[in-house]
């Protein structure tokens, strides 16, 4: 697309050929914006002391222990032979739940015990199937209440 009778490429090349003078040093002329005061920024020494105090309170070594991957199971999970819709519905016991909050709590509890990320690689396919069926049952129950 021509710009002032030249292609964009030619315009860029012409700009590159021009010798531009370096911008003047504006360090001495710089003034901070009017809305910020020096007390807003704080001192670097105070920040270092605060972070050192925080580091002393935290146990950095054990910080992610709760998020460690689950260990590989040597024996199959107890629910491995319960993969039919009726068995999963029985395990969920949605008929005992009164209201949407109780159903959502049941979903979280079920996922904590049955989610594919919480079992060994050998049992992930069964856990995925179990969670898919459970989510369908829970979504149906929530739709009925709505």
C-alpha cells in the first residue's frame, strides 16, 4: 500500500538511512507525577527487613507438601468395580441432598476421593469415566432443582 507515493518498505528504508540525533538527557529535568509523594514509595531497607521477617515465619521447605502428587497405589481403589450409572448414583447419594449447596458440596467430596489426578496412572481411565458419570448425574440433579 503506497504511502505518499512510496511503498511502506521504501518509507522504512528511508527512515533507517536518516541519521537521528540522540535524544537529550532528561534525567535532570524529570519530576515525579504530582499525585505521588515520596512517602508512598517507601525505603528499600524497610522492604528488605519486612521480607526477611516474612521469610523467617514461613516454612519454605514444607510449603508445597499439600500439593504433592498422589503416590502410586499398589492396590486398586475400592471403587474400581463400581463404574455403572446406578452404582455411581448410589455412591453419590444425591437423593439425600437438600438444595444446591448440598449437591455442590457432594460434588467436591466425590471429586476429592475419585478425581483422575488423585489416582495412579493405571486407574486414570476408570476414574475419568466415574467422574464424567458423576458430573452428569450432579448436573441433572441441579437442573431439576432450578
